[in-house]
């Protein structure tokens, strides 16, 4: 059933009021909010119709109305206005994005933290490879006679390091020899090629040397596995406690616990979920994971280059300011694409601040 312009105006007023206050909206307040020159009785009838049609819900008999997931969906599809970021907001985003770090994962992690601060919602960011990655280079750095740092660089320019402590002593010449062996035998190998190569190495390397090589190669395999399966970076999960919908500690803890499970989150918010869209909004039951059925998720995709893409987004109550969140995410994603693809960021040409 196609809604009349008046019903749409009332629905939009209910959604936007509830976004701001988290309180059910009554007919008296709507008369002022919607700018309708009709009686409260007429508005009550329209509210009843919208409730019967499934666009609104009434938490209690004497309370006002709140939007349903169906109501939020209509709002997102037809009623909300596109938000333009203020000059201050674009400046803040650009300054944060210009803090480009050498490691890809640090850039993505930084972007997730920035989005959480900008929106006051838990945020996540992930990168997913469209091809098989390989190790580009190994570096071993001696710390002291009983420990060294292994540095692994992939062909996608991701750099990871790990400290290894040893029960026996290790000299600088021994470490240089191990570095040479690693860069001779294991560079350019994909994840599924490293294990067979390691088994071949066992036939030639001395026992102690093979043990150290096995440690470093196993670390390299962890790095490649994490990148190819979509490493997830979450930030600001405690922000969920700032919203009245999650004053129930048990409910908040359940969601926060889920957001900390990187692999589960990566699967629920995988790149295919966007289906080619640059930005997507998933409201309540539209989410695949049961833990997200009472929340809304806003996603935006970005290009990393070299066959890789990523997703950045936020999780929050269905009473989310979708227009503002989508605008901020879209701008950040566009900035990330340009950050990875070229040295200059978009100049940010928002409308003047109101």
C-alpha cells in the first residue's frame, strides 16, 4: 500500500524524533514536529494506520509510537535527506586520513577508531584479498643472545613482526644465515605452498636451524591466513553503553562480546554483503547474524588496490541517524580509496556550515 504524503511526513517526524530522543513519540509532539495543520485526533488516526501497516510500534498502550524495522527501511529508502558534512567534519576526517602509516593494517585500524569517535558507535574495518598473497621479504633482528624479532613483509606491503625468545644462545652470523635461507626458499610462496616447502627444508637443514626456520615460517603463515580471511579491526565497542537501548547490561554484554569475535564479524559483514553497492544499511532483522537482529549496521566499501577491497562500518541501535552516519562513512571510504590509490585526498567541498 502506497502511503499518502501526510503519512510519510508523520512517519519521517516519528523516526527523526526517536533518533534524537530515544523516547516514544506522541500525537501532541508530532503536531509541532511535522508542521501539520491538523488536529491531534487526526494525527492519532494516522499513527494508528501506520502501526497497523507495520511501520510503527507501540511499546505500551498509553505510550507514543516508535519506528519498526519496516518503518526505518522506508525512511532510509525514501524519506531521509542526504547529509552533507560540515567543513569541520571534513577537515577532521582528512587530517586523520593523512596520518598514513607504513603498515596497511595500522591505516585500517586508525580509520576504524576515527569512525567510532565521529559517530559514537562501535566501528569495524576489514580488508579482504581478491588474490592469494605471498611473502615478499623476511628480516631477522637480533635483540640479545636469547631473543630476536622476525619481520615479515607481504607482497601487498603489509608488515608484521613478532618477538621470539630462545632457550639457547644465537649469534649475529647464525641469524644472517637463517635470513638468507628464508629469503631463498620461502619468498614468493603462497600460504598453501609454505608447508610443502618447509617439509622439503627439513631434509637439508640442521636440527636447531630447522626449528628456528619453522618458527618464523609458521608466523608468516599466520600473517597470510589472517590477511586472506579478512582481518577485522574493531573500535569503540564500549560506545554501545552510551545508548539507552543497551542499559540492560546483559544485552549490552552479549553484543559487545560478539563484536570482539573477529572471525564471526568478518563472516557476517563480508564484502559480498554489499553486492556491488558503495554503501549499504542493514536494519534489524535484515542482518544475517542473530546477535545483530536488534541492531542496525551501516557499511561502506573502499578500494585498497592491487586486487584488494575493504569495508568500514558501524553497529548501533535501530534508532540510528542513518543519513549522518552514511554520509560520514561514505566520505571516509572515499578518502581511504584515494589514500591507497593516489597521494591526494578529495578536497572536501561540503556546503557551508549551518
